[in-house]
């Protein structure tokens, strides 16, 4: 027992040192620390709320809010993160107080002198430059303390590149930047530290992290775990299946792979070991489930909100694109756990009351139907209220929400309290009914959040504000009200207040590392905009990959994994997406592959997440190994083995964007895409696990991989049978454009010399517009063309036209036009693939039956 406690403490120490800071001073220093974290949370709530505009007081513009946000982060970093491992943990040295004050002053300089700076933009004073220099140095030191050396080193490399451009090899050389220009660019403008990344941290991320901290403090994390165990604990390998589901739910709460491992793994890992999983596999399952929690909409850590800014699409479009990959990834992990349990002959936790399969099916069907009915009533009911009740709708909805909350608390009061220490008390699978009813009110703020995001179309920050306000009300009242319903004599109101304060403080401490990471990542973004290395990277990667799109994607994935071993996911995503996303889009177009920007950003994000369990550095694996009492390297390798399915997905949705629900326009298409993707991922999991009905032979695993590939990307095989496009060249292009349907795709292969004097050949997809004569249609696209020796040459490109936005220039040649061919649907490939799958199934079943007869 003592050994288990020490291992758990070790895991918690990993989380605290990486997410919240290892220092917890006492006395006056401790009270100051608590006060500052509390003030940060209150400031962010005020900034996100509509109250400043209601009272016309305390209104901050974006730059001012970012300045205050980073000032809090820098101040707290020097207070809670020691300079060295041997530095004191129970007190704050004088030097750290000085550094904290200096960091806060440097960051808040943009707020205190915002009007003066705006008046002299582009002509910084000596005070501006001194402040910028001090701020940069303090930010780098804060990065080293809070996030370790890797991100600091990456930032220093880009800073060095900004100054040493003339001395670099020709392929990456640039004219360099003066000290004055660089300091102003990185600190005084919004191109560097105070750019988009820290803006997202300020506007959106803090509120969602605070929301998660409040949920966790109120007991929602434990509730999600207990619900998962009640529904799945009795199945084969039940605790591992419960770990998969609870980690997905807790991903909304924690916002951190490492914290997710400790939050759920404290309960799930010992129980997995109890039912027969080896220690390293128990830890690896938790790692795989927890890292995938960061891929799950609607939160996705900070990435969803960063993608909104970087890709330029709405939040709902980001969530829509990320939904199916996350879903099938979790379904596959659940199935992998099942195969592991079947291979080892494991059982689940016993149920106190046995249920037949028919009872379980009816219970599941009834629950699912009830959820659908309730969802329809809420959606259409509130929609009707809003349409016909006018201004009174808000009050009616509020009254219904309060009544629902009180009713759910009444239901919860009639159920027993959930156990806190599942490892010791959970010997049987909990009863689903009482467990589910005990915390249904925790779903109300999530309903409010999703309603505000998807129906009201509020900004993510305002949506998080309203849901956090609901969560604050729940945190303050749920325990006293339940005690009152239970007719207890001593109703403790102070407990709710304590939980609220703890949630506000925990939320702020969880944000310190993210605030510093987004600020430092701004240095990288600033270096890219200052030096123009983004354009150079295209040529460099093209040279490395030889123009091969697959090699380029593998190269990008490796960069993400390598950087992710030392960088937090948010910083890794910002750095790699800034450098590599435009490269993939550009080189993809040159190869004839038009890759949507959201697909590229999700590709980068997925591999950044996978670094959390990639040896030798993956901290999530170290935290899980500490709880499981296993070898962290072995645990990390096994976790990455389970996550191969997640590593394959990004390559699939780059080439088949229907997996991101892009280009899916009807319910039938949606159904086919979802079902085929789920089957494909399950088949892939089966192939990699080497077991289905019985142990797979090597050729069966190979055939299953072929089936999975065919289901994921049917166009690969279909294009070998039928050409996807009809091709027109030279002057025939004008007549062919005329035949394109209204608003159809004009896929034009163009070539010419760019502004740098380099020859470029690429694919441009333009909207064909309305039906008209061919030359007129080309002109509407922005292309005035002339014929020259049988070739079609661009004589003029319209200003701000689609052609100009596609990068086409005058005097370029239009080499050919590709028109989508009229051919059978590529989904016919699924028929032979499914027949092949059936053949493997029957072959394995026959072999299993023969083995059973032989041993009978």
C-alpha cells in the first residue's frame, strides 16, 4: 500500500511540476500567490463577459488584454516554478520576486502605455526597446522554468536566425534584421509575442481551462469515471474499456494528457491490473486513451481555437472536421482493448445483480431513445420558445434551466454518494441507474456550452463564460441543496465556497504553462513573418522530399514528433503549423493534390499529440508508468503501438477529406462515410493486433491491411481502373471550359515564372461560374488569355480575382484542363474489399472450430 501511494505521489508530482508548478509556499508568500491566481481568473471572467460593455467600465482592447494576460503568466511562473531542482519549494527567493515583478512590468508595458505606443508605431523609443529586451529575456527564462529547455532552445534558434540571416547557407539566407527592428517586431507589435497565439490563450483557452477546473473540483471527473465503470466494467477487460471512455470524457475536463492520465489512471490502472492486464499494458492503455482525449471535440485543448484563427474558418467547422477521426480513433482503441482481453481470457468486474443480454439490450435501446427524444425536445422546444416568445424567451429558458437543475439535484439526493477511491472500494461494477442519476446535473453546463456554440453561435469565449457561470452556480450550491433534500441537520455552505475558490485558483495555475507557451511560440511566428522563412521552407522541404507528397508528410510527422517530445502540444502545433502547413498546401498543389488547410492543421496537431506517449520523453507515459509500477520506456512503446491507429488517420484524411466530412452533402453520403470509416479502423486494429476470431497468420494480417486501406481510400484503386479526369490541352481548353456545369470545378494546370525568378508548375482549382462562352468564363475567373503557337497563355490577371488569389500570374501558360470524368462511383471498391474481409473471417472461424475439436 505504501509503495502504491509513493508511486501515485510520483505521478502527481509529474503533473504538478509540468502543469501547475512545483512550489507551494506558506505564510505571506502563499497568500500573495493565491491572491494573484484568483485575480487572474476574475480578470479573465470579466474580460470574457458582456459586463464591461453593459457598465461601460473596464473595457480592454485585444492588445491590452493580451498584455495583462502575459503579465499574470510571467509573474506566476517565477513564483511557482523553481529555477533549479534543488531550489526551495516552501518559500520564494528574493531573486524570483524581482524576476516576477520585472516580467509583469515588461508584459504590462503595452497596456500601461498603449496610447503612446499607438501614436509612435514603427518608431520605438529607447524605453520601448529596453522593455522589449528585458521582456524577451525574462520570457525565455520563464519558458525554461515552466516548460523545460526545448521550447526555449527552439525560440533561441529562430531568434538567432532572425539576426544571422546574411551568414546562413544560401538556401535559407535572408538580409537579416537590426536589433531595434527585431525587438520592436517581437514585443511592441502584434506580430510576435503578443500575436494570434497568445490572443487565443487570452480570449478562449483560459475560460475553457477554468471551466474544466471547476468541473473537476465539483466532482464531475469522478462522476465520469464511475459512469464509465457502471456501463462497461462488467465486460471482458471492463476496467480498460472504462478507462478509454472515461479518459475521453475527462479530456473535456482536464485539457492535459498528463493530468488526464493521473486523474483517471489513479482508478483505472490498478483495476486493469486486477482483471489481468500486465502493468505496462495497463499503463499504455491509459496513456493511449488520455492522449486521444486531447483530440476529442468540442475542446481539443487549445488547438480548436488556434485553428479558428490560423485556418480562417468557424469554430463549428473545426469541430465538424475533427469529429469523425476522433470518434473512430476511440472506437478502435476500445476494440483493441477488447482483443487484448479476449487473447488473454480476461473477465470484467462482477455485477451485484446479473442481467440477461436481452435486458442489457433493452436498457441500452431505451436509454438511447430517451436521449434522442430529450435532445429533440430541448432543441426544437427552445427553438420554438425563441421564435414565439420574443424577449421573454431568455427568462423562460432560464427558468426551465433552474427547474431542471433542482429536479436533477432531487434525483441525485435519492442516490448513494459515488466512491472516491475506486481502487479500494470498487470490487463490483457499479449499478448503472443510480450511478448515472447521481451526477446528471453536471451535464447542464456542458449542454449550455454546446447550445451557445452550435445554436446561438456565440463566440467560444462568450460560450465558455456562460457555461462557467452555470458551473460556478453548481459548485456553490449542489452539495448544500443535496444535503437539504436529504434533510441533514448541518448544511455546510462553506464547502461550496471553498470548492469555488479552489477551482478558480487551480484553473489559473493550470493556465500558467499555456500562457507562457503561446507567448514563446509567438517568437517563432514573429521570426517567420520577419524573415520570410516560410517561403524558403517550401523549397527546402521540396528538396528534401524530392517533391514526393508522401515523403513530405512523413518528414512533417517526424518533425512534429521530435518537437513534441520537448514542447507542449500547443506550442508544438503553433511552431509546426506556422512552418509546415503552407508548405504541404503548396507542394500538394504542385503534385495535383489540393489539400484543405484544416486537413493539414489537423495532421500537424495529431502528431504533436502523439509525442506525449513517444519514448524516450513522453511525460504521459512516465506518469502512467509511475501509477502502474512499470518501466516507463516499455509503457511508452506499448502506448505508441496502440496509437498506431491514430498515426495512420492523418495520412488517410489528407488523401480522403471525406473523413473530415468535407464534401459530404447528403445523409446517405454521411452514413456511408461514417460506417466505412468505422469498419476500416476496426479492420486496421485487427490487423495490427494479430488477432480476430483466433490468432491471425501473417498473410491474413496483410489482407486485412489491404481491406482497411480500400475502405479508407477507395479512390486509390478506382483511379487505376478509371481515369478520374478527362484532359484537354492547348486551345481545346477554351471549348472545354464552356461545357463545365454551373459553379463546377475548373482544374487548371498552370506553369510560369514566379516573382523570385523560379519556374513553377501547379494545379489551380477555380469556380467555373455561370454558363457562358469559354473565353468569357475564363475572364470571369480573372484570366484573359491569348493563343500562341497552339498554346494558351495568360495575357492579363484580374485584380483580386480568383486567379490572382490562386497565385497565377500574367505570361503564365495554361497547360491543361482536367474535367471530372463520368465514371461509376468509387465506393464499388468496397464490395471486393468486404468479400475479402468475409473470406478472412470464415477462414479464421474454420481454424478456430478445428482447434476446438482437436482439444475437445
